[in-house]
C-alpha cells in the first residue's frame, strides 16, 4: 500500500475493506462449515453479496457489485494460482481506447496509463471506482454507453470527447483535422497559462489574494501544486470514509494527511473534517435515510454521535501538523455552540497526544465552513472560537434560497447573481474582517472568472477551486485593478435585479488595461490552411482566444454565425468580411487572414478574410463603421493588389495599419 497515492490509495483501501469485512468473511466461513471448499464458498459468498447490492434502488450501490466480483477474482487467483481463471490481458502496445462492458479496478490499475487514450464502458457508471480513478488521472472516460450497435473494428480509429460526452465512430478527415486543431489550440493555451503559474496571485496593482485548490486525494494535490496552487483551501477528507465497509483507522489517515502536508512544502493545507450525510452516505455509520437529508443529520451534526471517529480524525490531522502548515475546517456549522463543542474536542485530543508524547502544532488553526445562512449573523460570536471562515458557495446558495441545487425545476431560484445573495456575502466579508479574521470561498463560484472582479472588490482573502482552473484564474487576476474592482463591488450590491448584475460583471473597466489596439500583428494570419469558412471562422476566433480578446470563443463563434447565416459576408474580389457585435469579445479587434487556397463563401470564391469583432460596450455603430471602411478600401484595385502580393504577415500588418490609419 505504501506505493499507492491519492485516489488510487483510497480506492484500494475500499477494496481491502471488502476483504476484511466481517460479514463477507463469516458468509465464506459458513459455506465452508457446510462442506463447501474454499472455491465454492468464495463464489457463493460473492453471489450473495451481489444479490443484495443488485436489489438496491441506487445505481451507485449496484455498481459496487463490480468491486465484489473483482475482489472475488483476486482471492481465487491468490489461493489457486493465476492459471485457474481465464486471463484477459490488457497489455497495450500502442495508444488505444478501451471499449468494454465493464473494467474492474484491478484491470484498470494493471494498464499502462501512458498508452491509455480513453475508455468507453457499457455497464460501468460514472460513480464506479474505475471511472473515479480515471477522472483523477485525466483519462477521458465515457460510461453507460451502449456501443454494441456500432460494430467497431479493433483497428478502427475513433474519437471520444469527454466534455460533451460523445463517441465518433467513423471520423472523416474533416473531423480528425478539427480535433487535431482543437488539441493544438488547447495545448497552446495550457502552455500560456502554465508559463506564469509560479508567480504570486495578485492584481496588476499588487493586491494579493491567495489562490488555493480543492482536492480529495494526494494525486490531486500534486497536480494542483504543479498548476500553481498557493495552498489547499479544501481537502475533502470524507472521500477516505466512503466506498468501504469499515471506517479508516488513525494510522491510515495520519499517513495520508502527512503525505499531503509534506507535498505542500510549508503551504497551507485546510483539512475539512468529514462531511458525511446528505448526498454522501456511509453505510457503516448507519445514519439512515431521511426525507430531506441536506437539512438533516450530516457533517458536524453527526460528530457528537460519532465522537470517537471525529476525535480520531482530529488526531490524524494534528499528527500531520507536526510536518507542516495544517489547518482544520468544520463543515455545516449553524451556531456558535457547535464551534465551541468542536474546539473542546480538539483540546481534549491535544491533551491526550501530549500525554502520549506525540508532537503536533499546538497553534493549529480551526476554521468553519460558512454555508448555513444563520452564521452570517453570528460571525462576531463565532469569531471568538474560529480562526477563519470559508464560504461554501454551493450549499450557501441552496440554503439561502431554499432551492435544491440539483433540482432543475427550481434552477432559476438558485441564483448566484441575485443582489440579495451578493449583499449577504459582502456583509459576511465585512463582518469577518471586523472580527480580525480572514475569509475565503471554496465553492464552485471561487473559480468563476465572471465573479473574480466582484470577489476581489469585496475583499475575499482566498479563493479555492479545482486545480485545473488555477492557471486561468491567476492570469485573469493579474489583469484586474483592485480599486476598480472595489468600485464595481459597491455598485453591484446596490443593484436590484440579477440581469443587472450579469451586465455589470462584464464591465471591462475593472481591467488595468481598459483598451487594446484594434489592429495588432498577432491578428494577421498569412497563408492560413483552411478548407472552408467554418474552419476559417473557428481558427480566427481561436486566435482571438489565445490572445485573450475573448473568454468564450464558442459563444463568440455563435454570434458571428448569427450574422453569417442571415447573409453571406463575401463582398467580391475574393474577399469576405464576417463580423459581429458581441458580449463575448473583450476588446474590439480587426483580424485578417490570407488563405493558402481559395474557399467557397456563399456563391463566391474567397482568398482573404477580414474578421470584425466588436465589443458591445463600444459605440453602437462601430462595427458597421469598420465594415464600410474596409468595403470602400476593397474597391481600390491597388489596395487589393498589395494585399494579394504581400510577402508575409508583417507586410500585411504594416499595409493595414497605414491604410486604415490605426
């Protein structure tokens, strides 16, 4: 077990808990006592377990049958030898996508991940251990996909796209080229974002905000730190308590927590104590079903009933604190009494550890999740016992509006843009700072670039998010001016409607650089290799995205196509001028591309394309002004001749800058 880390470590522990489960062992022993041999006893016990699991109405529980069958296979091969059962080798010789009815964890772990391009699984759901581990390793996996009707050949080339969750069984050259280009564009952006991830997270005028990561495993921690995380703002420790038949012990947790602390190398790691209940059931605690589990017996409310388990986890965190900067965070706090009780237990554990001669950080910080609205109005008294606060925006939103975040029928009520909700957050920040403590966000909103200027202006000290979001958020933060963000925050909390908030959050005035040149060398593309106008428009909007003129290239493309579908923008002489006024272009830009060969554009052939993308905050007639200016210039034969015979992009840029006087 010592060689396994992160999610892999947690899942293997879950498998071992099945092997050591007293009921499982007693059933096997019972069959042996009845005269069955070990082979028969193990199989019959497994069948009994699977039968019980399959009767569950929960798909998640049913998927545990795969774990039982996997363990059964391993037990039989360990007892009777590897030749006893048919061996289905998955030794990959080249990059491949695996298609299977299901894939057990042991099979998945045996595969060379460097050659595993993806997986498509028929009978395995997204909550299976195999799917969970694949996601943590960044391996695309489609689950619950019936591919039997596709009649795929083992050597056939296929594409799986994990974002929309699609499988393309017979991609033609056009589709393949699309994905080659898309991979190249995303890799380019990733390299840009990673280039400066080690820089401190700060606005352009030097205002610091800690950008931390939300994790659930050691594997995610390593990835987050390589992506520029300045700490761990949320370690979801309950993952180690789930998917198993017995609770983890002190040694297991202390080892895991210590590994994370050592990896953090003096950076802060906030361990949220187990948040069990609600949508995270744990069978061995016998919490039971509730009519409304999100408002019921969960998180800190369970701790007095399972005090020994809570104390054991605190001991494990304290043990890790001797090796670095560990902090403790309690979820689902609703009143000061709960904080006092938790601190009393913490002090009790400290006394026991001192008596045992165990080392730990006696000054370890104890903070709380702010997700129950009552806490907003009890911050001053809670601050006497809590060292920091972290808003769990997902739960706070649903409790604030009494709207289940997973219920699509009330999705319009669950509204992060509500001025009332944002005023409550602003009040919480001010109250925490008045008490001399710090406050962060560890919900999904923390990664939102739309809300980043607002949270900067409100004065949040920390934002915690998934590791993959960190490079982009740090980049966006470096473009902001903190004083402008403060003014924006003041304006937004005074608004009255959500649509007004959405509009205000697109205000470009929060950027340090409020204008950028309309024409720049990086937007002149020479000899672009594209086969049709679809590719041309996508490649030119991709270029805008890569140079940070748009944060949403897909929506910008949609706006361009809204114009293009209404009428062709080919203007004759081999030129086209697609254009759009869009919410999704940050800075108005003229892009230009000469093509390596003509393409059909409506009923004309086009060799040169000008793309006009104008911000909606610009003058109402700006895009038509640029359009008409270019159209007039193109009537000039000498101008057209210079464009068509320009040697390179630099010559084209100088020509355009001189001609348009930009």
